C-alpha cells in the first residue's frame, strides 16, 4: 500500500549538516523529524554509564536489550531520553562521540534501533537522518539524499560547535577523529555508511545552509507535483 506522505531519508558522514538540515527540511514540508543517530548515542551513553567496554559485543548487547530510548518531538526538533532521563545535550559530548561507532556497529543495537525507526516512519510524512536510513531502514523511501562535504569543511563545522560548548580540542585532532570515524563507519561489515544507488548527492561544501535545505525541499516538492 502506498504511503499517503513520503519518507525523506537523509544519510551522510559526520559534519555534513544532516541534523540541522533535516530539521529545517521537515519544518518546511510539515513532516516529522527524527534524528536516528541520537538513538545510537543514547545506547552508547548507557554503555558508558554502565562501565561496559564499548568494544565488548556481549556486554553491549546485554545493555542494549534493556536500554529504554525514547524520542519526544517538539517545535525545535526532538529531545532524547535514556531510561527516563533527558540526555539530549549529554549524548553530544566527546566520550559518546568517540564510542558510538563501535557500539552502533553491533547487531543487537542496530536491530533494536531499526525496529524503533521503522515504527516511527511507517505512515510516512517523516524526514529521518542517519548513516543507513536509505540503505537499510527505509530502502523503499520515496526520496533519498546523501549529504556530503569535504573533510576540512566538516571538521570546521564540528569544531565551531565544540568551541561553543567550551570543549578543549585542537582542530587537527578533531579532523583526525572525523577521518577515523569516516573510516570506521565506511568499513564496518554491518550497515556501513554508503550512498544508496538511487540517492541524490547534495555536496554542501560550498553551499549555504539555506541552499542545502532548499535543494532537498525542491527535490521532494518536485517529486510530488
């Protein structure tokens, strides 16, 4: 059965602008917005809080089974709750960022999150962003976008965010971390980061924020005329 409203799947590497872009696209289209990465970050935080090694698949799997991850929608986007606690800001800290690739690569974690994500988008009218939305979660999405940018630009964007939070890290160190995360996300055997064959690439390296938002909105509205 065809959906009454389409699914817009936005994938891409860290720092490409997926979160802010997807949120604004959803606002303009009147769709619901879901940041799938926040779900994986919440499980990762649960793992860290439990003192489990993020590379211990058995230990992580046991945590994931009992992690209660909930998303609340609001006008500005979404709030993420872990076991009843609002962790929206905490899951963006560097310790979570550095561990999330390992945790999210594990099958028990992904299976749990895939189920939640598919349930959220089953009726369409949703903009969901992440690493595997168009390839695994919704391979039948009506609109697939692969948002990308140069490593230099992505590092600068992330560096600005961290400096605003008072994080102590050099630009070069952050750039190396992003390159390593790209490598880990691309080479992992389970749901690696890659462009869906039918996805439209939007390279934001030389684009303003409004330009990248308008590019996706035009794609969706053009496909629904």
